[in-house]
């Protein structure tokens, strides 16, 4: 069991680092949108993300669970974009 937990710990670290990178990019996109006076929310982009995710050949996680996780990731990413708009 300890070996499995260590592997989970490693994966958690990788996920956290990737999320950090994603939020930094969301912030940078917010800066770009501010400069170009673009809308922060882009429904077609979000729809495309969900479509790409639904095409992945995943072995364990159910599509609706992955969508739930990404809904939260996208929502938090919007917050980072909004922070850039407010600066």
C-alpha cells in the first residue's frame, strides 16, 4: 500500500504543478483579452475543451466525472483571467 500511496503523492504533485501552469496561462490570456478588449468568457472554447476530453480513451474515470473536474478547473481559470482584467 505504501508504494501505491507514494505513486499517488507523485501524481498529486504533477497535477498541482500542471494546474499552476494552467492558471498562469489563464492569467496571461486575461491580460491579452484586456489589451484587445475581448470578452473573458468564450463558450465555444469551453465546448471544444469538453468535446476533446470526451474523445479521450480513458480506462477508469467516467466522462461525467472528468467533465465535473474540468468544470471547476475552467471556473477557477476564469478567476485568474478576471484578475488580469482588473489590473
